[in-house]
């Protein structure tokens, strides 16, 4: 099972997106665990992730997050802003799975 972490301001704004991603994964029979976390937990939780997606609202912290993720050998990317705004769980799931490879 692969673990996808979505990181946002407080871990709350992405909860709807997480649910839509879980639904898409279930429909496609993709074995993943998806969780939203607040930015304050990023450094502590990066080691358990297979991929981390950053909410557009915390893109300003990209440089810091990228350095930590690179040091941990974890792929990281900012969630596509359009997909985030539309709460498109399928597209964001695809983004995460593409990064996992």
C-alpha cells in the first residue's frame, strides 16, 4: 500500500479532496492510504509518505518543503491549482500516482 500525504495550512482544507481521492482510488481498486496533514507536521511525517502533495495555499513554503523531501528521498509537488479548486480527486490522485511511479 502506498501512502499519499496532502499538506495544507491546518490539514482541514484538503479533507474534502482527500475523500474524493479515496473514492477515486476505491473505484479504480488502487491500494493507497491518503491523509491530510497540517504544515506543522510536515517534517515529522515525511518519512512515512511515499509522496507528498502540497496545497496551493502553502506554496510559499515550497523551497523549505522541497529541501526536506529531497533529503528524505520523497517525491513532492504542489497540487495542481485548478484540480484543487475544483476538488478533482481523480486528477489529484493521478498526480500523486504519477510521482510514485
